[in-house]
C-alpha cells in the first residue's frame, strides 16, 4: 500500500504497482483503517462510487471485497471490453453513431478523409501541404508521420465523443457545449480534395485549440495532459487488453484489423511487458455476473466506452441504467441547466443514491450514509425514454425537456388541478403505507410489498402511477401521507417498461370499474377502489346520510362526485 499510494510510484520504474488488484487491495486496507480509527464508524456501511476506470474498480471492488463494500455505483465502466472475444469494432461504431446524431454528412466526410489524406500525401509536395493545412509544428516527412497525423485526428474524434457534454467543459481540454456538433460545423456539407482537408483541419481546432492559444500542433506528443494516458497505456499492455479494429463500413474510420501479435510487440517495445488478454476475464468473472450483487452500472450511450459496458440488468441487484444523451460518466458530474431530460433525472447526488440504495435494500436505513431524510423513494427507469426518475426530484415536462421544480405542497396542488386531463386506469387496493425505507423492497407478483418505518409519509410505484400527476407518462407519485399502490395499468401507449428491480412482474390486466357511472349526475358515490386512493382531502355527497363526507382522493379520472371543498359539495348536492 505504501508504494502504490506514494508519490514516487508515479515514476515509470514503479509502474509494476499499477494494477487493478493493487488498487482494490489498497482501498480495502484504507477502509478497514478508517473504520477502526474513527469513533462510531466501525459498523458503517460503505458504498463505492466510480466513473470510467474508477467505475470498473467500483464494480470489481464489490465483486472481490463484498465484505468491505455494501454496494457499488459503476458509471461508464466498460468491464466487458477486456475480453479475447470482444467485438473489436464496437467502440468505433459507437463513436460513429455519436457523430451521426449530429450530422450524417459529417460522418461521410470523415469516412472520405483517410483516402484523401493518403492521396495528398503521395503527391509531390503533399507532405508539406498537409503540414501547412493542419498547422503542424514539425513538418511531415514520411508515411509514418502521416500515420501519426491520422492517429492524432482519430484521438480527437474519440475523445470528442467521450466528452460530448451539453455544456462547456474542461475535463480533457477546454471544449464548448455539444463539442461533436461544433466539430462537425466545418464539414456539414459534402466535401472532397483540399476542401475536405481544410474543413477537417478547422474541425480539429475544436478539440485541440478551442481557446485559440495554440499557434501550431505537436502531433507527436501523444498525451492529453488531463488524461494521464501513460498510466492507461501501461495497464492496457498488462491486464486491460481491449481488442480494437475498424472496418470503414459500419464506422467512419480507416480499415484496421486487430492483430494481437503486433499489439504484444508494441507493449514489449514500449514497456517491456507482455499483455495477458485473458487476465481480466479470469480475475473478474468475465460476462458471468450471476454471483455478483448490489452493483449499478450506468452508461451514457453517446460514450464509446458504453460499447463494453453492462447495458442490461443481470439480476434484481445487478442493475443497468442507460442514458441515451449522456456522454462519459455524465451522471457523476454536477447538475447543469443545459442537461437534457434523460440526464436531469439521473444525477447521482447523495439524496438520489441514498434513495436507490435504500430501495434496493443495500443499507439498513438512511441514517447509515445519508443525513438528508427527506423521504425520496428511489428511481423508475423507462426504456422507451430511457428515464430514471428519483421520485422526490423534478416532475418532467418531456415536451420542453425542462424540469418543473415545485415543493411537495405545491406539487400536490399542481397534480390536483390537472388530474382530469389524463386517462388513468387502476387496479387492486393499496397494500400498506410506506415511504421512508428500513430494509428492502421487492416486487412480488403484481404487488409491491414494502418494509417501512412508522411514520413514513411518501410512496410511489415501481411501474406507473395512477395519480394524474401532470406528466405525459404518469411516472411520478409524490404525496404527503399517500397510501401504497399496486397493479397500476400502463397508459395506452403501453411501451414503458421498468428495470427488473422496479417493475411489477406478470401481465397487466385492465381492472373494471366496480361502480356504475352516470354522467348526467354529479352527486354519485365516488369510486373508492384501486390504487388511486390518496391522502388528498376531497368531499363527496353520501346519498344515504344526505351529507357531504370527506374521503382521500388520489386522482382517478371520471370521479364526478368529487369536490375540493365541503362548501362546493353542499352547494351542488344539498342546497338544491
């Protein structure tokens, strides 16, 4: 531990300590030390967080040291990239897909660039011409130099896809919002010949010179200062071997085959080490995660590394969450007003993660790791919109992709005013009161059973609510003292599905309304069946007692005998 944490370990001569196993062992020892030396922490539960390499470590930490960490959040963790039989062109296909989202013409131009570079380089004066067009510090002098230029361009394209954030960032380099879109601007129309090269040279300025402070480019430096590429290069030559290739058809890159022998020779030359392409699969179980538990894998689908990530839930407690408009571990970055809708609801703040870990039963109560006991219920992820919704966060207006920020009090009022606009069908009666968790929650059949502390006051469903909340998909339920719900039928679109840990199993069946509706009379007994029974006070006219009585209303449509105040009920049903 001393050597791997010591500053001197950054010396290339100490690179042999740079292994995932050593990192995990160090963290295990560190956590043990903290829990033994800080009063009151010996029984504390630990949750591992990480993104990218840190995300892989977080996942592997839970797998290798389940006695040390209760669970892990692994963001943008491509743990399935490092396999001998991995799809070697998946990474480049994903980069291409991210660029294609901005412009298909941009992709076509990039695809045509490589042949254009080769043609120009082979002409008399071509190398000097390319050097001038790309503003290189050192002129190109050989075919190997042209290869270096191509690699320089490829690196920029890959990194741009990785950090295609919706706001300006400085993660790898100073970049504008949606940098892929900005990179494509100079090549948005079909180009060829010199015009294509000039356009591509301008495009490279987005990644390499967005500040305008660079007068020329040193394409041979081979490092991005903020990335620490030398460490990664070493590990990729020892344990983390990622097969890589491109075919120039399903991706926008020059055709390149995966040659493990050539790769090995490069590692021997640069680091005097020989890669073990089977080690990660041997050490960390490969694609068989059946014995793993309590791991969340989140992946932004703009991120090329998602191609090697866990994109489907493996069990009820090894869960995959997808963010279509998310780049490399965007969910671990701070909130920003420019975030798209499917990212807004995925931020892993303490409140969010505490909600989720408690929902999955990873920790015994909020007090273990959370001091914000607001009663957040957890998340619901929808594969159609790829949304994951923390139920005490924002209600989304999906058309504008902007959150409606409201307090719990105004949220009830908001939902109350809008409930009749939505066609909501309901199922069986509630099972119990719940909200703040102590222990686990799980789906059984088509009904949620939740273990709760006394005094719980918030609840939601794992599938879809019957509350008429002002949201096109009805996927948020927040009410003070609201009762538990079960068996809510999906809306007519019938395309929203939740991940295994939040979905009601079995086939949804339409529940017939038990009361007869008479539209020409507003003074009928209100519906009192189904999950649409809340703690929102309403009044109905009791035809037997001839008085207006209060009931708990949850937002079911077509509840004619339903008045916001007792006075309204009396005026309509008694005064006449």
